[in-house]
């Protein structure tokens, strides 16, 4: 029987496993899913939990309940792409195909002082400390949401956080977002990005562009251009990078990302695929495909179809098209829909008006996936 090994049970790994299982019964295909965590929660829950809007727990699902897979809990220490093999807590696990869905590593140490003076709102372990700290922010105080490096997972996420924080804390708290980028969302282009910047300015939220942090001190962030920004609470989106073990495996350059084929997601090793946040897919505008769960999912579905085709002795035809959408909350119980054809030339992205129907669709986005991926 064919065996597929999936490294990482996050958004991409779970979507791959589900798509493989829809196409092949347990008697036809063995799926081994490996993660060091015992449970999964979607990124959007981190924002809701930090802002006291909903609990993390309501969106947590145990990985042992993923439908019809062999779940292995353990730390992956080594990836051997030539052997389509992982070393997990000292044990080798190999397959006929290997899918690498290891996400991005986060580094709170990359900027001196950040770990001491800021909280990582992209880390689910810090959602509760962030909630407690946000509870202490009262009128006249300054909340700074700092983007510490590019690229990062979920490009609109920090702006969504700022809009929801403004709703939560009221206009007496000064909310600001700093970014190393010249506009809020470079990948969608200046016209669509301006819509997000307008949503911020309409509420008095400051957007500090072209601010690359170089150090954090008690109460202030110092930027590369010599400017600095004072805060009472600093919430950080930290520097993110490809996991070291993918560099050690020769699949990415240090400081770079895995670059599989943009359409097939196959790496330079046959039957070894890389998807999601650990990869970079270059776009016609010179930028990269946004790191988003929806793309990890769509890529996982393409990879699953290609693996199934090969197990049946057929030439794989499925290709990643780069078309995807996400919902970004705008506050006031509404969300915008970001729709894009990212592999088109030119890249075509549109941001809708905020509606309550979009917010309902965002809630359904989480519900439908958890229902499809997990039993019970
Ligand atoms: C606040 C926030 C909000 C977001 N909202 C949205 C949204 O609304 N829509 C959207 O599309 N995207 C959203 N995203 C982005 C989305 O969460 C990511 O793009 C997505 O999770 C990437 O999927 P992935 O499979 O590549 O990586 P991940 O989901 O990060 O999964 C990687 C997995 O690999 C495991 N792993 C890593 N290294 C090892 C190791 N050495 N050994 C064992 N296991 C390992 C990790 O434990 C993890 O489970 C959001 C992100 C954040 C932070």
C-alpha cells in the first residue's frame, strides 16, 4: 500500500490529509500526519482570544481526532528529501510521497528588547497574556501593534487586530500600527491597500509606514530611520522565517524560503512537496503569494490530487491557480472580503465593502473546515 507522510498538522497538512482521504480509503492509502502539537486551532482564534471576543478553546481540536489518519505526535528533527523521510524523536518515518507543511518559525529574539517589552500576538500561548494586558489599557494610553519583519503570516491580520482593538477599547485609546512596508498591503497594490488605510484613519488609528524596528526599550520602539514610537502596550507580529530543518535539508537558503514549483508545489525532489507558510511563490508584481491558510489549503488539495494520480499510474493534472479569498474584520460586526487572482499577470485583487454577511461567512469558514477535518 502507498504511504504519504505529511510533516505538520496545521492548515496545509490537515487540508492535504482530508483531500487525500476523500480520494482514497484507508485500505488503499496510508496517511501519516506528524506534529509536535497535540491540537490545532486556526489563526483567527488568536485575535478573537486576545481581544476577549471568543475563546481559543472553542476552536481547539485534538489531532488524534483527524479523520482516518495515523497521527504521530513528535518533534521532527530532520527531513531527508532524497529518502522522502523524516526523523521524528529519533525514529525514521518514510513514505512514497512527502508533504512539507511546517509553517513559518517566529523569532521574538530577532530584535533586541522585543521579548522583554512586547507580547507576540501571532503565538497562541500569548493570547491569554495579551488579553490580560489589553484589559489594563484605559483612556489616554497608547497601544502599538508592531510588524517586526516582512513577510509575515496573514498580511491583513495586524490591521484587522487594530480595527477590533479600537472597537474594544474606544476612541480614547490611541491605537497605532507600524510596518516596515511603504503601504499597508503591498501585495494588493496601492488602490486596494488605500481602502484598508482609510478604514484605519476613519477611526483615528495611526498607520506608521516604512518603520523597520531595530530595538525595543521599556515604553518605546526604535526604528532604522532614527525615529521612535512610544507605547504603553506593545503587541508584536514577530520576524518570521523558514524552519531551520528545511535549510539543513537543502530545501531552502538561509534567510530564504522553500521555493517549490508554483503550480505543482513539487520541490526539486520527485514526490516531495512543500506548501503553505514555509514556501514562497513569486508573483508577477515582484512580490510573493500572501502567507494565508486559504492558500495552504488550496495547495494541499492540489498536492493531494497529484499524489493520488501518481499512485494510480496517471500523469498528474491538478495545478495551483493562486485564486483565493479571505475575510478581514472591519469592526462594528462587519468584515470585508479580499478576493484575488494572485498568479495572474497583472495580479488582480479586490477588497469589498464591509458587511455583516461577510462576518458570518468568516465564522462559517472556520466551522466548515473543523467539521470536515475532525471526527466528532
Ligand atoms: C492572527 C492570525 C489570523 C489569521 N487569519 C487567517 C484567516 O482569516 N484566513 C487565512 O486564510 N489565514 C489566516 N491566517 C494565516 C494562517 O494561519 C496561516 O497562513 C496558516 O496556518 C499556514 O498554514 P501552514 O500549514 O503552512 O502552517 P501552520 O498552520 O503554521 O502549521 C505548521 C505546523 O507544523 C508544525 N511543526 C512545525 N515544526 C515542527 C517540527 N519540527 N516538528 C513537528 N511539528 C512541527 C507546527 O506545530 C504546526 O502545527 C492567520 C494567521 C494569524 C496568526
